[in-house]
C-alpha cells in the first residue's frame, strides 16, 4: 500500500471547512497498525479541534477524527500489532492524521478487536466516551460518593453514565436543557431528570442533591451553570468540568470556595490514560468488548460519505442529541 492514495477530509487551517482530497495512505511505524476505516463518528472534541480550541499535538494541515472502526490491513511490526492483522477492530488515532479518511494508523495498544455480532457502526464510538465514563466511575468511587449530578445529560456520554452508574449503584441527578430530552433519559432508566430552563430548577436540584448527598458534579457545559449547580449541592462538593459546550468560562463564587469548601477540577480522558498502568489500560479496553453492546453503547443518527464533509459536521452540531453522525469513508 506504499505510494498509494486515499480519500481524506483535510483541515487546511483551523476554523476553515474540511476539504476532500486525495493524499498518500499513511504507513504504520513499529507498534502501529494501518486500519481501513469503515465508520468514524463526529464528536464534540472534533468540532472543538476543527475550530482550533482543543488541546492536541495535531497541527493543521491534517486529517481530523479521533476514533473509529475498521479492518487492520497492515502491521508496522511488533507482537501486539502483528496479532491484530486482518481483525475487525475499534481504534483511536492520536497521530498527526486521524480517522476522517479511508485509512488511518493507530497505536496497537489502543486497538480493540470487536466481536462478530458488533457492527462497524456500533464499534465506531468505543473509546472516547466509554473510557471517559469508566474514568468517571473511578473518580466517584475514590470520592466515596453514592450520588452525582451531570449536565448535558442527553448526550451520548450522559446516557452511558445513566446506564453504567445505575449498574454500579450510583444515583444520577440529570440536567438537560429541553423538555423533550427528559423522556430520552427516562427511557434509559433515569429516575431524576431536571430541565435547567424550568423556573424551579435550582430549588428542585437542591432538594434532590441534599437528600441524596450528591457531592460530585460532572459538567460538560461550563459557564454560569457550573457555579449555580455546585451552589445547590452539599458543602465540600466538587465540579469536574469535562466539556465546554457553552463555550464560556466555568464560574464559581469565592463564597463557595472559601466558606463551603467547594471546588472545580478538570477531567480529561487523555490525562487519565497517563495515570493508569499498561495492564489497567488493557483490562479497561477488554471490558469494552461487552460494554459497547450494553451500558456503554452509542445511538447512531445517520451515515454520511466523506463527500458530505463540513455539511455533515454542521448538521451534527445543530442536532447533537439525536445521536452520532458517522462518516463511512468507503462509501463512494
Ligand atoms: N474531557 C474528556 O476527556 C471528554 C471525553 C469525552 C467526551 N467529552 C465531552 O463530553 C460531552 C458530551 O460528548 P458526547 O459525544 O456525548 O456529545 P453528543 O452526544 O454530541 O451530545 C452533546 C449534548 O450536549 C448538549 N449541548 C450542546 N450544547 C449545549 C449547551 N450550550 N448547553 C447545554 N447542553 C448543550 C446537546 O443538547 P442539544 O441537543 O440541546 O444541543 C447534546 O445533548 C462533550 O462536551 C465532550 O466534549 C469530554
């Protein structure tokens, strides 16, 4: 496959639309594999990366996309990489060129062979959100909390949290921003879903948070919501900001910090991955084989070809709660 070309969506400059181009098929280095990409989702991290507001070593021009699924067609050498040859896999691509292309390279340690009954579409979102929810459960267990609050709860990750935390006996107080999102979460088995645009939102949240002693807040929105929600939670509570969907700074009053012992921290999967051992990573990734079919599954809204490029990204941003939009790079 050396010197052969492939179709890819290229981000020439941050903030500019994606351009469909023919570029060289990347070659795997030692410990890497080359994957023929079958499905790859558009995530909030991609939208943020394309705007130039995401922390990544990837520089423009480049191919965006952080995760996907496909078939391993070449090994760059090494025991793990060789063992993956010809396997159907889910993978994450952290190098200079990502998954919005017909082929992508991946570190073999971040490649998960998928079971025969898992489709490429189901497997495409196996890493970013599922591993973050696993990291979140670990955070909750370390804090010895029995209940948490989450914002943007109708997101793919929010729905995973509802299912996975229920399985582990953790109560979730869910915050959404539209009335129709309440039923989406009830259908997932959520007990408490609050609309932040309702007048009685904060007093109702406070009653639940105090009753359940919910001391951890997973916040994907930031802005004024971070401090408002935290102020309705018990003294000593911590907000873990893991997304910035409002595109605003997270705010908290000094009173909360000084007199109520409340705090704000960040939570980032990339950082969490550096805190666990190779063995722990292997165990977590193997766990995903079953979990992506059950608690950590992802709803899919639509498939798009690479030709639909930036139009697909715009459509996703307009309608994020409907499920993931997937690029199907092999579609002509
Ligand atoms: N830190 C990490 O390591 C990490 C890892 C994975 C994911 N994340 C973050 O997790 C979040 C969810 O990701 P996802 O893939 O699950 O997203 P998703 O499925 O695309 O859903 C995004 C959700 O956010 C809601 N939303 C968008 N803008 C909002 C705003 N200004 N205020 C309140 N809600 C808003 C959307 O609701 P509407 O339909 O109402 O717009 C939708 O329900 C993102 O912020 C992502 O960056 C972080």
